[in-house]
C-alpha cells in the first residue's frame, strides 16, 4: 500500500511541473498582450481616439523665377539706307520712324569734328515733323545727334527749330550755335519716362528746316 502511494506521488510530479509551466507561460503571454493593449489605448487617447500615422512630407518643388526681360537700346542712323556699326560695336538701324521730310547723304569726304564716328553725321533726315518708336513703359535716356553739314548754313541763327522729346521741350534750338560751328558733332541728352508704350519726338521749324543725324534710345534704371 505504501509502495502504491509512493508510485502515485512520483507519477504526479511531472504532470504538476508541466501544468505549472503552462500556466506560467499563459500568464506571461497575457501580460504582453495586456501591455500591448495598454500602449494602443494610450496612443488612441493621445490622438483623440484615432489611430494616426506620421505622414512623410513631400519634397519641395524648386521654383524657377524668370527675370524680367530688359529692353535693348535702339539706335537710328538718320538718313542712312544701311545698318552701321560704330566704334564701340553698337549697331545703328537705317533711317526709320520719321514722319515727313527727306534724307540726304553728304558723302565720305565730309570731315566731322568732335566724334569717333563721323559716318553717323554724314547722313541726315531733315524737314520732318515727328519721330515715333514703340517701347515698353519705363525710363530711358534719349540722345539726339546733330551736326550742321549744309553748305548754305554758315552762321548761327540760320537754322532754328523747336523739338519736344516725350514732353521735354527745347525751344530755339540752333545746331550751328550748339556745336560751335559747322561740321562739328553735338549730342543733346534727354531723360524721359515712357508711360503709353511709345516715345514721341516732334519737330517744329522756326528758321529753315529741322534736321537730325541720329537718335539713341537707351533703357535707364
């Protein structure tokens, strides 16, 4: 009888050990699941009860800003029939933009003082009433080129006229007097602001006909 009890006690030991191990594993698994649940619930509480996923920001697109186009200088060789490149490499367009009048070329033999580019002053437009050039609105420096090359003008007072450049008026203009004599280059510089898409220059005779040898229109700042 005692042997039977001992045998039963020995047989129960492994079973109890297995049962204890199973219960321990279950408890640990329950703890892990409980911890995971608590973490999930805490995340929900912190996000207002909603599961949130951090979004990866989209890469910023490079912005390309084009610089505004700057108008180019315009140069008109009054009276000329072909383009002309001056001593500084600037290209002058042939005669254009004038209303009325006529043109003349004095020839290559005419000597012009006070300039590196006498060819500009050997041709001229005379008897005109106006000049017009389309331009983007903005500020410009306008240079008017003059030289008295007509043989019939031998003194000041023999050619006098008024011109108006974009609202700036010059009365009683005398090329001979301004240049200090015949066949001498003279440049009148006028700063203007274009607001209506074009530059207008008007010419009004007083004594004899108005004349001009070149016009430069240079964009300003």
